[in-house]
C-alpha cells in the first residue's frame, strides 16, 4: 500500500536539521525499501525548509507511523506534525516506478 507522509517543521527546532541531517539521511537510506522517495519542502525557491514529504510502500498505517516516528528528525522534535494519507496515482499516468 502506498502512503504519503507530509511533515510540518517547527521553526524553533531548526537546530535539529542543522545538527542531525546525517542521522536523518542514514535513516532514509536504511529504510529505502519502504521510504521510496522523500525530500524537503520549502515555501519558495531558495527559501529555508518548512517541512518534508515521503512516499512510503508499507503494509499498513501502523508501519507508516513507525517509520515516521522513528526518524531522528521526528524523535528530536523538528517535526511539528505530520499527515499520513493513502495515495494512488491517476490511471492516465500508466506504469510509474518509484
């Protein structure tokens, strides 16, 4: 099942991103079989990060929650909140591999 996680960052906790980015990237790499793509969100080109987005391939919502809440950015307080939504592509796109 494909899920999307949309994260909102707490600007007061931005030190987490600056000091723990390698731990976050290591986490993404370690779970690349289930976090199939991810990246930071910015309000505009060249502006600082305000959140992130992941596309997950997991068996259940509970699996998605475990992955989201196990990330160093979440555990250390950077993430102000997140939404988990089931996602399916529109049929006109044909086969899409992530």
